[in-house]
C-alpha cells in the first residue's frame, strides 16, 4: 500500500473502528467533469441556458435537483417550474458519458485493498445508486464495498442522517464504531446528525458551509506527499 498520512492511518486502525464508510464524488473519485458535462448538455437541450466552457458550480455535493437549482440560481436564469424532466434528461446524459472523465484520487486503490481486508467498507453518496454502482465499477473499486447507498436508495438523501444510518444498519455496525469520509457540508452534517465520526478530505469539492460542522481529522490526500 502506498503510504497513508501517518495520523490518518493510525485513526483508521483504531480498535474502536469497525467499519469505514465513504462519500464518493470528491472523496474517492474526481467526477466533476462528467457531472458538469451532463448538466451542460441537459440545460442546453432543455433551452434553460448555455453554461460557459470553464464553469464550475459551487454545489457538486447535492442531489441532482439540488445541483440543478444551484446552477440555475448561480447563472441568474428563470427557475423551471418542474425539475422532473431536467432530472430525467440529466440521468440520461450523465449515464451516456459513461464516466469517461472520472478518475480515482491517487492512493485510493491501495487504501481500499488494505482496509477491505480488515473491516467492511461502504459508500453513502448523493449520486443515484445506478450511477454510483456504475462509477465504482468503471474505475475498478466496486468489489471492495459491502454496500452502496445512493440518493435514491432511502427516503431521504444527505445531509439527512438517514442514508448513513441505514448504510450502517445494513452493514451491521453501530454508528460509534464507524468513520465517515467526505468532502462537503452535506457529508459533515449527515455524520454529525448520525453520531458518526467525520473525516474531511480537504482536496475534494468543499463548500461554504463545510466548516460549520465538526470533524475529528482532516487530510489533503490518500498518500503521503
């Protein structure tokens, strides 16, 4: 295994850590180009507006509806009365891109190989389940995970604690015996409400509300610099 930062490795190996659960986008994978690409095609095709080529939204951590609303507000466009057609268009366009620009962060493979032999691993993401399953399969890490919870797996998505608590229930792990890794306020708030220790991946997407919530550790990357 490539060397994890010392304090992070020690934290993950603590005897009271019985499972590790991860956010996906901005934590294990960099999928921003495919998310934005899908949004650009969707909004253009629907006649809502044209996104600039270099546009990067502040919100890459929400559900599809949340990201759509953030982009439309950010661009100053009229908000569509019904987001359902846009959500369906986005699902089609995102899936058609087939994660072509999505990449793992350095060191993720080695970290997962090492820790999947020690404790069960899970994913709790605001991606649709089929997209999360497809992305992890595409980049070659799907087999490491006991379970994947998407935005549509449970009645609520993050920042609600429901998806994380349900993920842990399926894994058979108590909240106090888990670490949850994420990069945004949706992850941090979800963990805080669920009573799960939160670990911040600082090189992810972040957002303005992130630092309102507690974390027990923060790290820049999955390998030592």
